[in-house]
C-alpha cells in the first residue's frame, strides 16, 4: 500500500508541475506579465469603437503594448484611453495614434505613428494627435447616398 501511495503522490506532483509550466508558457505567449518595463500614456478619441481593455498597441505592425483602460470623459464626451508601451520604445513627442482595422472582418488595434521630433514623450504624457475608428457602416451609407448624385 505504501508503494502505491508514493506513486500516486509523485504522479500528482508531475501533473501539477506540468500544469504550472503550461500556464507560465501560455502567459508568455499571450503577453500576460506584470507592469515591469512598461510606460503608460493616454489619448482622447472622438470614437473608440472596436477597442477594449487588452487591445494590442502596435508600432510598425509589431505589438509594443496594450490598452489598459477606456473611460468616457463627461466634460468633452470623448473616449479617454490609457495604454502601456514597452519602456524601450521611445516615442517622439509628435507621435500620432489611430484606431486601425485589420480588414473588413478583422479586429481593431491601436497604431502608433511616430513623428520626426528629436524630443520624446515622457511616460504618463497624453498623445494629442488622435484619429478614432472609422465605421464601415457609415462609409457604406455615405457611398450609397453619394452614388446617385452624378450629374
């Protein structure tokens, strides 16, 4: 009976170790980590359709951060977004930020467009140059309503 009990304990320990290793691996693949090595920034959008907490922030198509919060500013009626970016990514102070779409059926992401300024944004700064998401339905409605005006 003692040999059987020892085998069960060892097997259980191996299963728990494998589960812990899998969770750590999955966290690294998905990008779940602490806030070490991240700088926070903010931006105010006219419309923030398609993004939520956890949405990727990309620079040149490479994920460099994620959206950490979105709130409605009751004074300006704009969507205030907070996001984090890897500390080793220096953003010029004339950087623009836009909400982009991966395609007609793809998801949305936040794209950083660095400017040419020699001065960098300080962590915690607000990016002023913003462009909100473009609604596909609004574009189609505009196309349909303008389509018959050829004279």
